[in-house]
C-alpha cells in the first residue's frame, strides 16, 4: 500500500470513529438520566465529551476535517464556558498548525512546479514549515531578489482528501449539531465542499490577493502582502511578521484587542466596496496585528493573508442588507418583513407576524445600535442559547426563516467575524463601518473614494 492511500485509510478511520464515540456517549447519558442525574448536567457533560473527541480528531488531520475545525473554531465563544475553556488552547493550535508533510514531498512538489533548478529562485528556503492549513503548508524563504517571502505548497492529493473528508463529515453532521447551539452544521459543510475547486486553484487565489494588495497598498490600517510568483500548486507571496490574532485573543492588551477588532470589521466590510471581493475565511490564523513604530508606539495595522476563499460581489455587499439593518434599527417591522420576503428570507408559502420577526432579529443586531459595542463571549453565548433552545420563540421563528443561496457565504462570514470579535472581547464602533461601507445603510450609498475608512473621514471633517 502506498503512503498516500494508507494515510487516507487512517484519516477515514479517525473520522468514522467520531459518530461511534458520540453514540456511545449518548448511551452513557441515557444511563445517567435513568440514574437520576438532571438532563442539564448530563447534556453539558455530553457536550464536553463530544467536543473533547472532535477537537482531538480534527486537530490531527488536514483536509476537510481541519477545514471544518477551523470554521467551527471561531464559534467556540458560543459554547458554555465549562465546555469551551478546556479546548480554547486546542482550537487556537488548530487555527495555526497541522502535522507537516515530509520534506522530501515538499521538494518533489517544488521540483514539479518550479523546475529542477527551483533552489536558484531562492537565496534561502526553510524546510520546516512555519504554518499549515487544510490544503497546504507555508515555508519561510528569501526570494532571489532579497525579499522575504511565504511559499505556500499544496499537499499532493489535497482535493481528493478535502472532498472525501467533507462528504464523510456531512453524513453524520446531525450528531455534531449540539456542539454549537443554534448553528446548522450540515449547510456549513455543504458550502465548504462547494468551494473546494476554488480553494485549490492558486491562480484564482493569486488574482484575489493581487487585487487586495493593490487596493490596500497605501492604506494606513490594512496590509495585504503582494503575490511574488504563482504556479498551479505553489504560491509565493511577500512575508509579513506581526502578532498572530490567536495570540492577541489569548494574551493581547485591551488596546490591541480593540484595535484588532475595529480593523477586522473595517477590512471585511470595506473589502467588497473597494475590490468587489469578500474575504471569506475570517479565522484568526489568517490575520496578524502589525506594529507601526517600535512595539506599536505609532499604532497598529491589520495584516491579512490567505485569499483562497472569496465571494465575488462586483457591486459590493448587497444593498438589501444595509436597507434591512437600517429599517430594523428604526423599528419598521412591516418594511423589514417586506424586504426579507422580497429577498427570499421568508418564503411566499409562509405567513409570519412582522413584529415577531423583528423581535427575533433585534438582539442579534444589537452591536449596530450602540455607538460602541463590547463584544464578549457572554453576549454570544446568550444569543446562541436564545436561538438554539426549542423552548424559545426565537428558535421556532428561526426554523421558519430561509437563507437564500446568494447570501449563504455572506452570512457565514458575518457570523465568523462576530465569533472572532467575541473571542477578542473587543470594543468596536461597528456602526461606523456600516455607515462607511455598506450600501443602503445610509440614505446615500457609501462612496469608495474615501478609502482610509471612517477615521480618515473624521480627520478630514475636522480640518
């Protein structure tokens, strides 16, 4: 048996063990209930044991398993603290690292993609990877012109592994559902699977990264490393140092947390207006906080990496998003209801009470109300409990709403961003970013000429 098939069998066996383990724990839980233990205590312990096995397995794997783990990791803030606490370090590790492929395999890929003289393209090349993700790993190097670069090398057979893992995970997504209350995991897995071909295409990734690098080249708040060279399975980009966002989450100062949160919101909301593209993989492993001056004495920039998954939005974010948010804030229940039905969030065959729909939505858009909002794990847990508890009217309402395909990726990015902001515990002026960049939120559509964001507008107004 070759090395690759053997690894595939091992990976499949590990994934297959997940539902068996969960089924065994369910039987254990039934026994505890019969023994008199309360349903709430048993449920929490089951959730904790499920999380333990899931994170352990996903942390050992690449492919679709790791991709799902990264997608879920930004929602750990929604878990009860006694469940989330022990696994926060494991999730952070999952966001930043994975088992590396052998050095000989790396060299083989580089030879195939860059030629037998590939070493001549570099002044230095580090065989030990600096980071690893679901379809490739990154090596630090020095390009032949002296620039420090990041060399992303795609795993051989990454596409087949990704699809195989996601197909298998989809088959038992229901048993994973209790892990993140209020979140339907099956559509998430389906959406990840639908975008496999895009993520494997380093040509598309290079185009998206170049577009962002050019647009944000002079931006004081955001830095995107430019593309240096691209082949089918190798992507060379400029190297950026900085504090990984995962470290800001665990050890950052209040200033760093707030600044990282504000810049993350600014980048993700401004990107579609400025480039026609939405960065669609906002987990902490893809961001760095870059000091301006010695140790950030002159401020901080947000470094952004990995443009393998983007949503193409030529006109920016859809205008109905901004219009619906503004009408919701103004309490216009009938107008919100009409807009949601028009966009397909409420199917024609369903009749709902507009005021009840608005009551369901308002707590989730609370961060837009305030001039500044303190994102926190406690707030996100309250939202997850509200929409995940069958006894709550918000749960019943949520089951009757629809998510149109055109909004699926936007919805996931928004939820993921909120998850990261809650991990950061950041104080963010979210409404400022919506007013500056989201069409329809204000009476006049946002302009893309003022590309430095709300703070630059305020400076100009003061002058």
